[in-house]
C-alpha cells in the first residue's frame, strides 16, 4: 500500500487514499475499494485497459513488443500488442518507493527499482534482438535483466577498480561508479552508452560518456573530463578535450545515425546553438544544426522523427531542411525522452511508437506513417 491521506469517521470507520484509490477498512477488518483505480492496474490484461502513472522512457522489446518504465509507480512493463489477451506483462518492480532492497537472486518483479536519485529520470535501454534490459539497478551499479533467467546481472560497478572518468578501456564490472546512478542513454550495436556524473559543491561538476560492451563488460571512454562545470566548453573533436558541463545528459534526445554509422545526440550544452553532435570512438564532433529543441528523436535515412519541446510530433528532412507537423488526433500530445521506429509487420505499416498524454492520462501511442 501507499497511503497518502486518511480520515476517521465518527463511528470509527477508517477511510484512506491508497495509490489513487479511496478505500475503507470494513467491519470485518478487510480493505474494500470504494472509488478509483491504481495506476499500476492492467497486468495480464489488454493494453487499452491498463493504466499508467508517468512514462518518460520506452524501448524495443523483441519483435513488436515495447518495454516501458513507470516513474510514478516504480514498475517496468512490457506491452505485447500481438497477444490476444495477455498484452501487459510486469517485468520488474514491486511499486515500493522506499526501504527496498536489491538482489540478483530475487525475481525482479518482487523487488523495488532502486536507482531513483536527485534528477534521475529512470532511463534504460534494451537489446531489441532478445529483449534484455539495461538499467541502473542501484546507485552504484548498471545491471542487465536477463530475460531468459529472469534475474538481474551486474554489468558495471563493484568499486575498487578504475574510475568512470578514466580515459581508457577498463573492466566495467569493477569500475568505481561515483556518487550518482548512471544514465542509460541507449543500446548501439552490442554496446550501451552510459552517462556518469559527480557533484561536490558549486564548482566540481564532472561528467563522462562511456560505451560498454554487453558481452564482456569492457567499458570504453568516449568523452568528458574532470573539470569545473563552468570551465572550457566542448570543441568539436577529441573527447579528451570535451568538458561535458554540469548538466547531466539523462534527458538528451539520442538516436543511431545509420547514414554516418555514429550515435547522434542533442548535447545539452549546445542548446543555445541548436547543434546535434556525433559520438564515435573517442570523439564528439559537430553533426548539423537543427530547427528546434527535441525531447526525443529517431533517425531513419535522412529523416528525423521526434517529439519537440512543445510536445508536437514532427518530421524533419535533413536533406531539404523541411519540417512537417504530424497531427495527432484530439488533444493528445507526445512527450517523454524516447521515440521508436517500428518496421512494417503483419497488417501494420511502418510506424512510430512514443509516450503520450491526453486529459491527464498517460499511455503509449502508435503513429502509422504509411
């Protein structure tokens, strides 16, 4: 239970608010629900019957499936649209907000998702070929949720090894992860891109990007250095010269640029100049300018689809610089930090998948492109 308010009537009847439901303890000592429905409702049922709290991050499951994490309810679920009945599956998280514990030996559905910290937005990434999930399972670890064994496996961070600021290739399993959970920015060709951050006062704000191989946990430095957050910027070129600044990249719009065979992302420090960057090897280079800020992007050939800062779904042709608004029916708005492109399958054409909200309710939408 998550009791946020209560009232005791004159006759001693105890009423309380529990996760958006008004409930009462009856004369037999049992809890009865009078009104409302939990925002974690819907496991084992149809997708359109499920409820959600706050969705910022989604990613590919195997095939047409979509994995999402609910910030408010502290649960991770998989939406399986091709199933007839069992379309919503709880993958991890028991909904507990505090005083939980983490174990690699326990079913992930029966323990809390523990990476919440100051500014953390529950970023995660998946391997679309098998559905494995990568997540900051504790403040000091990055884990893989093995979908075959249904257990968390520690992939990065056991302390005692190299620092996350090390500008070399190191063993991720023994890496000192610093003060805050890593951001999981994406899965790219057998590697996960992670962002690491430390803060200790008004001046010392350090950050780095690392690519870690999911097969052997070798973690390769990409960019960032130990430097005051207000010091030199990040010139296009070698990652060793880049001060990533004091703003963590948990919320960066990011995608794979197949044309350049590089990671493309919106660097928070460049927002004033509207510049996308490429990450590759140990370099962070200017890619091209963009027309407006994006919360999420996905690049398909020369086309970038994304949800803008104004919660509008747009199509941007980088070869012609033309931008087209993609209308969403009703009053629904896109939001969140990740948008997916799904290839045509079954009776569905190529499509976009993204979090949306409408009239205070949140969900996951499909937008058919043709």
